[in-house]
C-alpha cells in the first residue's frame, strides 16, 4: 500500500521556538469554543474581544509557513 506524505512546509518556516512566543497568553479553556453539531473549533468571543493581536499573529504564522510550497531537502 502506498504512503502519501502530507506536506508541512520547510523546517525553517515552521519556527519551532518562535511560535511559542505567539501563544504565551493562550488559554485553551478560555480562548477556544466548539461549535455544535460537528465540534468545529473557533476563537471564543472573549479571545476575539481581548486577544486580537494573538489571533492575528497565529493567522500570520500559518500563512508564513507556506505549507503548500514545494520544498526539496
């Protein structure tokens, strides 16, 4: 059976250590909401009101990773 690897972008763009700084104020119990019936996760109203910069930084982080970029190591 063939194996299909799902790309995660280059290691350099993953910023393994820098990304922890983005989430220093993140509290999963307060900042994430589940939307029934499929339990889709979204930012809570509290996070949207009080942690807009964190949310923007998370969005920018994932855009920077360019996970669909073709990379040959």
